C-alpha cells in the first residue's frame, strides 16, 4: 500500500514560487543576453558564439544551484511543518493571496501549490464546511432565503466590506435572509470556476437546514461571469439550484470584456515584434487564464479550449443569453461626471466600459437584454466604489425587496 503524500505547508508553497520565479528570471536574462550578443539580421562571429557558449554554461549552473537549494529547503520546511505550520492568518495575508491567485492562480492550481485558494463559502470571515451541522453552527438564525456574494478578480470575500460599508450586511440587516460569501481562485478559467460553483450551489441546496425558498446572487466584476457560467452549466444539467435562483445582480461585470485586458493583448504583440524587447513578451504571458478570460468575457470551456489565449484575434466566444426565468439587474460605474459623455463612454469605471457592464454589444444579436428599469449607471465612481457607495445599497433594496 502506497503512502499518502504529506500535505505541503504554505511556507513550502512560497519556496516553490521563489524557485520558479528565479528560474523564470534566469531564462529571461539568458534570452536578453543572446539578443544583445547576436543582433538580429546580422551574422554571428566565432567570438560571439564562444561568449554565448560560456554564458550558457554559467546559466545552466545557476539553474542547477537554484533547484538544489530549493529542494533542500523544501525538505527542511517539510520536517519543520508540524512545528511551524502555515503562515499566520490575517486580512493582509488574505489580501496578498487573493492578488497572487488572481495573477497566477492557474499556475498555482496546476502545481498544486498550497498558496492556491480553494473555492469555499464563508460567514463572518469563517469558512463553512458543506454539511448541515457546520451551517447550523455558523448562524444564529437560518432562513430559507439566501443571498450569496461573489467577489471579483484578485479579490476575496473580506473585500466586500469597503469604507465600513457592506451591501450584503445592509440588505440582510432587517430581513429574514441568510448571507453567505464565496471565495475562489480568480486566476483559473471562468468556466472552471463556473462549473465548480455550479456543483457547490447544488450541494448547498441539498444540505441547507431548512427548505430553500429563494436564492439571490450579488456579483462584483468577474464574479458576475463566474455566476453566469455556473448558471449555464447548471441549467444544462437541470440542477435544482437554478430553479430556486430568482434574482442575480451584477456590479461592474465585464459581460463583453474589459478594454484593459485587450490593451494587454496588443502589448504582447508589440513586444513580440520588437527584436530586443521580444524576451520581455514572456512577462506578459505570466498573467492568468482568469485574466485573459476578461478580454471578451469568456463563460464556457469552448471559449478557450484548443486556442492560444495570448494570440491576437477577434472575439470568438459563445453567446450565452440571460435566462428568462430569473430577474437580472446590472449597475455600471463611471469615474467622470455625467456631462463627460465621450470619456465616460470609452473608459467607464476605468476597468469596465458602461456598454460592457450593461451587456450592450455592437452586434445586436449578442446584446444581453436587461430590462431598462433593472439597470443603473452611477457617476463619479470607479470600479471599487461600486462596493462602498450607499446609494447602490438603496437601489439594491428597491430591486430585491
């Protein structure tokens, strides 16, 4: 019988990350060295080839030393794991981990790095295990109406509270509704998180201590894409939770993508085309699958499978219309004043344009048809202000209650 592998600690996860980063930087420096020693379009001399050969040996030795030190340190940390454990929990640690997962979360998942955030539910910053007793222990009162808060890219559940304001807490303060938060690795593909969220929601409705009457999901930014993906997969499989979901709210969700990620894609192309800058194109390709899904607002596996996600090309994603059996609401933000029409139209809340947030597309067949009374645009607010504007809480009260 084979031994079960020991669970890695977060300190070991940090060590793995440092080793891989060091190796990555070494590759970048070596590539730059070759570009400088061997200028493009010019023949190489014997001296140049000799310099490259000597440098190659040096780089190889450095890589070997890095791997040796990394493996040695990993074994040492493994032995100390029972005494040291994981990194001390704090809001700052959670914030750093959420950014790390947003930027390279797909890599962390692939390498099974302990720093990856596994999808889970929370109440008052405490993780809820998916069983009836854990839910009963987490709440003083449990109701059949559930509100689930889904955060955006590079964020976590704690960041729903901003400037001492939390929409979920305001909405449930005087109502018989149970508030739950979702935490997830925002660096993984939206569809990967969507399928996982679909399974989690179905399990939640099965083990909820009282009969579930209604589910409302409030999403910020990427969270809206994850929820739409989960809804798509849930409806395809006729999951019960999709029939219980009555209202879904989007705050600054890039339904048709973000201009920021599209600019990043253009930068990749520019760096690839300039000889001396070409090695730096590798840096742009560090960004996660979750980030590149934001280019056009990918929702399903077909949007990215068997495709080069860094290749510059037109939108090819599958159009997923809004479900007819659920009330959808969407709020867009604009960092400019209401009169700054052109600037507001282009830049929106600085990350997501108004058109994308409200589901409007230049191709009418791809437009998401929100009811006019179910949309709102708030001015002189950026993407993060959507979380802390009390006016938005009042709008949500009117919509949801």
